[in-house]
């Protein structure tokens, strides 16, 4: 067999091995996610565990969410005013800022920040617990690590995500108000009245909440699986943490397109 043909066959074998490994990991991750849901009842019976994880994933992420939301809103205020001024519609600045944040930027950017801060933390924590054999010790003591460790973190993060997205949007609207009304001088009554008239609860706010919940489930499921599946070494945990951020970010953007296509196709 000549060398070019052998090289081609080796490449095909490598591609096939990667495809098979990816399909296998998807199956394992799906099974892991279903087991987490099945064990969730025990977590809700010990709700203090979920409260602790809400603090860890949600409260400790507040600073980056609030500061980022404020600056994003301020940028929207500046850019939106320059664009609307061209058409003589400066009073619609509140509508532009609110719809941009509630529909799209609030859930997406909050989820990306959540994946970077809380998702990576969850993966590293569970990966280190596996590396130090804490999970194996739980199994030896007849304690299910999925019910005791994984499920509380899952629900704590899923509950935190929509709240963080709502706070991100609220701070963004405040930032747009500070720039548009206080700094530039847009009429305050027009800013708030047009925003109130344009933003619909079902079409805008509720769809934004649905997006944030879906993003929270996706990010948390990826973070938990990567941590639980990480090789019990320092290098394995670091790679799992990196995969969590990258995979979560891609999942958020892909899911955002799919959800937007379903939610707003009739608008």
C-alpha cells in the first residue's frame, strides 16, 4: 500500500474515531441528565442544599451581571441615540433599549457571563471532588453523588439564571436611561411611555424568560457533565473547565437562534 493511500486511511480512521466518541459522549451526557432529573426529588426534600447552590451560582454572580448590564445599556443608549437621531425618532430610545435587552441581549449576555463564571466554577468543583475521590467515598457510604452533589447544583443554577437575566435587563434599561435622559437630554416622559407602550409581556418579557430558563438548563447540564466526566487529574479538570465555557457559549448562541426562530417568526 502506497504512502498517500495509507495516510488517507489513517485520516478517515481518525475522523471516524472522533465521530464515534462524540456520539458516545452525547449518549452518556443524555443519560446523565435524565438521572439528574430522576434524583431531583431528593434535592427538593433537602431544599437547603438548593438554597446554598443558589447563593453560590446566583448571588456570587451578581456583581459581574449588574456591572455588565449597566455598561451594555449605556452603550445601547449612545449607539441607539445616534441611529434614531438620523430619523428624528430620539423619543423611541427607551423602546430600542428595552426591546434589545428583554428580547435578546439580556438573556444571551447574562447566560454567557453565567457560563464563564458559574459554569466553570461548577465544573472545576465537581472535577476536583472526583480527583480527590470525594465522589467515590460517597458511593462507598451508600450516598448517591448525583442526588447529593449534582442535582442541587443543577436546580440552584437553573433557578438563578432567569433572575440574573432579569436583573441584567433592568440594569441595562437603567444604563440607557442615564445616558439617554440624564446625559444626552431625551425627554423622560417619552422615554418611559414609549417603552411601556411597545414592550409586550407575552411576546417580549415572557419569551425572554423562557430563553433564560433554556440557557440555564443547557449551561448547567454541560457544566455538571463535564465536571463529572473529567479525568481525575489537574490537566483533566482544566480541560473540562475550558470545554464547559466553549461548549456552553456555542450552545447558547445556537439555542438562541432556534428559540428566536420559533418565538418571533409570526411577529
